C-alpha cells in the first residue's frame, strides 16, 4: 500500500541528516496538524515558522507567492501625517478637473483617457503630498526624485498643476491641441512641455526599463564622485497590463543584483488593460508577485481597504483566503458591477464556511467591500506601502496596489471593459460625480452643457496646503530643470588633429580610429571624467579592451575576485568607481543607460558625455523606440554604429549585415547621422558634436540633439586630411570634394569625359579605386567626393525649400558644393540605394546611385561587393553607362567593361 505521506525524491536527500529522529518528529507534527485542524492550519503554522526563521537570520529560500491579502496589516499601518481631510478635498478637485479636461476636449475629437487616473489618484496624491522630493530638496539639491508617470494618467498631473497655479484654464482647454504652441501633450513629453515633464513614458515598457537604469545611473554618479545623488529616489508608476511588455521586466534581476533600494515600482493593479481583463482566467497580482520575488525584489501588496478587516477576522477556517486566491481576475471585476445577491451566491456560496460568514454580513457591507474597498483607494494604506518601500534597504521594492479602473466616475465607467476608450462623461454623470466627491459646483455652472473646471481659489486653504506640502518636499513635482551650466571646455586640439596626417602604411579601421580618439578624450583633465563609455558585451570586438584597466568597468561591488587575466596588461578590471558601463548582452539596457547619461544635464545638473558603441545592425533596428525616447527626452551624446555596412563584416551574414540603419536614423529629427569615411572625419564630427551639445552653441542652434556615427571594422590606410580650405565645414554639413582627377595625379586629357563620384563610409575606397581605373582604362576623369552625411544634406535642402515658400532666397548647401561640377553624379555607399537617394532631387546634374540592396550574406568582402554591384569594377561600369547615355563615351564601352571585369 502506498504511504500517503511519502514524498518524491528531494534535493535534500543528497545532504546528510544528522538527526533523522528529530526530522521525523517535525514531519509527524505537521501531519498531525493537517489531519486534526486541516491543511490551512498546517500551512499557516509553516508560514509562521518561515517568518520566524527569516527574522532569526536563518537562510531559507523565500516563498514566491503569499496569500491574496495585504502585506501590511491595518494594525501595523503608521499614522498619515498632515491633514487627511484636506488631502481628500484636493484629490477630489484633481479627479474632477482631470475628467473635465478630457471631456471638454472630446468635442474637438482629440480624445484622452479618464479611467486610469480615476483608479490611481491616491497613488499619485499620496506621493505628491508626502514622498516625492522636488528639485530644491535640501536632501537632493538640483535633482530631487525622478518620477515616471504612467502615460494615461497625465490628465491627473495636469489637474494638480492647475490647482497649484502652474497651469491655467486655457492650458487645460488646449489638452492634446499643441500646434498653436500653448497646448498640453497627450502624455508625459519633455520635448513638448520641457518645464514639467522629465521622462516620456507612454511607449509602454520603456518607462520601467528606464527607471531601473536611471536608479542605477544615480548610483554610478555617486560612486564615481560626480555628484552625490544618494538621496534621490526613483518612482515608476506602471499599469498591470503594461507589465506584459518584455522591456517592463527585462532588467528586474539587474535592479535586485545591484541592490537598488533607491527604486520603487508602483503597479496600479486595476486588473484591466485596454480591451479587457489583464489576466481574465488567472490573477495578475499573484503572477507579478512571484516574478518580482523570484528576481529578488521586496514586494508590498496593498490589495484591500480597511472594510475587509472584519471579513478577514471572521475567516477562522481559511476559507475566505482560499476563495480570494482561486477567484480569477475577470470575476473580481464582475463582482464590482453586480448586486449583493449575486456576490452572496457566486463568491460566498461556493463554500459552506463562507456561506455561514455571509449570514453575518449586511448587503451594504458586501457592496462596500466588493465595490469600493481597495488598498489603492485608501491613502492610509498607500502611505504605509510607500513608507515601507523607502525604508527598505538592500533591494528595490514593488508595490502592487489594487484599484478599480474608473473609480468615482460612476456606474457607467467603473470596471467596464470599454472604459479605456470612453472619453467623456455626460452632464448628469458629472453632477453625480460632483455629489459623490462633495464638491461645491452648482448646476448653474454648467453653461450650455459644458462641464466647468473647478478651483477653490488661489488663496484657498486647499491651495495653500498643497503648496506648503510641496515647499516642504523641495518644490513642485514633476518638474524638469535645465540648470544654467557653463559650457564644458573644449578638449585639447591635439586629440583631434592627431589623425590629420593619416596612418601612413598602417591599416586602421574607422571603428578603431573612434576608440583611439575616445582614449585621448577621456584623459582630458577638464572633461575626461564626464565621458560615459557604454558597450553591450562587445568591447573586445571594437578594440576597447585597452580601456578596461585604465578606466575600469563600473560595478557597485567593485572586484571581489581575482580576474583570470590579472597578469595581462589589458586585464578585466571592475571597480566601484569604474567609468565603463559594460551591460552584458542587452542593447535595450545599454540604450537605457545612454538615455540616463544623456539627460543628466537636466535630471541632475551634471553634463555627461555618453557614447554607446554597438553592432550597427543591432542598434536602430532593435531599439529604435528607445532612440525616439532619447529624442523625446532631449538627450545628448554619441551613438556609434560599429562594424557598419552590408559588406564590411565578413562571415557574419544576413542578421549582422547592416544596409539600412541610416534610413531608420534619418526618420528621427533629433538624430544627426554621419557616415564618415576617414579617421580625420571622425575627429571633426566628434569635435563639432562636443561643441554643439556641450560647448558654445551658436545662436538659435538646437543643442538637444544626438549624433549617430557609422564606423567600420575594415582596416584600410587612412589618408591625410586635404590641405585645402573648407574641409571641416564640408565634413559637418555632409559633403566635400576629397580630390579631383588632377589632384589624384591622373593627368586626364583636356577634353576627357568627366564624372563626379560621391561615396560615403568605406565605399569611398571603392570610388577611389574606380577613379584610377576610369582614368587608366577608359580615359575618363573622375572627381571623388566624401558624403559624410546624406541625411544632413537632405535636411538642409528641405529647410531651403521651406525658406523659399516663405519668400526667402536660399540655396541648399548641396547645390552650392556641386555648383560647376562637370558631368553626371554617381553616388555609392555600403547601404541600400535609398540612403544616397535622399538627396537626388536637389542635385542639378544627372543622378545615379549604387547600393547594397536586399538581404546580407556571408562571404569575403570582395565577393559580397561584387554580389551587390558596388565594388570598384561595378562603379566603373555604372559610370560608363551614365556617360554613354549622355553620348560622352561609346555605348560599346559599357559592354566591353562588363566583359573585361567579369560582371
């Protein structure tokens, strides 16, 4: 007969049991309790024993899930300081104005979201009244706390800014109407409202990811001695549905591993996403708890309001807790909308013990607990959770706060699946809401059916209280400040001019040229420590290992081991004050690092110079959403797409062969995209970027940009910088003539057909080879131009077109540069033809282009270039074909060239 108490083989069977009899006694005691008092009692005793063990310092794995009840019992909740009644009135005004703003805007068809803030109001108000430090906080001067507001809750933040005088009724009436320049953006958006919002968050998943790396970057600044921001706390407000995004949970382990107790996630668990329940047949709170606990976070659940205390005290059998764990979220949502009789039957009627409990409860009590009593709607419970979070040390905290989506908006909104798409309340619904919130708004204030804004008055007790609370916490929040920073001094000129002489007989890839430049720049006494090198576990690929021992790799623990390569010159050195952020295999994490560093000038008043170097294929293609976030957040720095191009990375094949990153980059208005061919061009572009973003910007020049440079891993001779005027200007603006047929020493005939070859990046080397072949084999004179930025040439031309529409005469730089250039133009790059074709419409000469269109492939560089038709021989044939169409060379020359070169 099978022993009912037998268990499967255990990992503990591998360990010696020094007292088997004692073990058997403990097991027998557990069996006896389970048989006499039931499994719930046995589980309760085990949980109590585990708590005792943890309190005594006994090391045990933690349970991943706890019961579906609050982490902090009512009896353990601290008193909320201040005036709770006053805070309730303030919150009521903010609820009203948030709903009014969206409803009034609905007549213009601009939409808006009402239900999210209605559910989360107390989550924000408790923070604003008691926790969120402002920029003038003496604890965190110039920094304050960093607050990532859930995008759909933005009307509530606007409503609060209206109450404290930072916004007017006119601002609220321009919600989502920005083109006139006085509007409020739909969601948190620093570029559109730069004095209020610090962090764009509505591209879901990026907020939580960025919050983790912001908290981590705060530690980086402190540990490196740049600025002590240890008192700054990062708050990320998220939706339970948002946690489905992979970015939302991608870095949970990092936050726990590095002990980021300066970080709190507040997840609004209203159990609804955009179309319906988050986990219709399951329980999202329990799932998130297990996920965060498993990652090493401190978890605080604030699920039920104080009305539930009576029911929990009646639960002597554990039936209530069991039932709460088994009811799926969609059914909890249904209870919120149904009458007491339904709840009695469906919730309590499933268990005899619960049915007996229900007899002790009135219908009003049942409706109170199931319709209204949620932890996220009671400021005392929210305060207790926040206080526990900021006082917890050694790990980040997540607060799982249960709410009702659409709370206080009325039966037409609360817990309805469609409430995310519901953009307005009727006049009757507003009047019912007014009565519910006890606001002094008269029926006569509704003029022509338009809902009025509500305000108690600039000198009212509510406004004075709000402003006093914010003053005590360091000023208004959220708030973005651009501190009046002095321009960073320009690094020594030597770092940039060291490439002017070229590399002689040494072959140097432009990736290595960039790394050498940075090595010199980080040594600069004035600005060197402000560089933030970021790399996703490919430093050795990019030749950056020489920076390891000199700069150190950042680790909050330093180096607790002896590295295996310690006896080597370029050993793997980690340090608490390390400068390099080596993120492991995560482009998303690296971009989040970059964003935090790129905006430190506003977040903390410290100008940092990040450069993030990555496989170009895995930048814009994989994390373009974060590049937009970077632009939205007005970030500054250098993105470096290394091993660039479709044919320069031999053997790696389709997934590594970048033929399109400049196309994607060109779509981002904040990105200045460059494809330098030579080392001296890299130096000029970086020097210009430092001046524009961190130095003395020209009047009207936008400093809030970032640079994207493509650099290559193909070692080639680096030429000397041509000793002619205007080279630097041409490099920065995107085009200059590198040489002519004559200056290249080719001595063309006086009447030789002429063509202009435009090349970018590594392609200019093929153009230079083609230049010689055209002269020596076909008697054609070719001038070679370096197109350092097709995108900047296009943008300048577009601006010139716009100027013409305003009646201003302006010639695009591209047309000025090519003015008088004889013959047709043939452009070539290591990217798809769409990249050079960006400028075709502004070129007055006949235009043609070559590029690496299609998918990448594995082969030698020469074979790949022949496959795509961009090698020197292909350029020669294309040039002859262009000249033949113009009647400047014989048509037979094209066929002859194809045969000669085996095309």
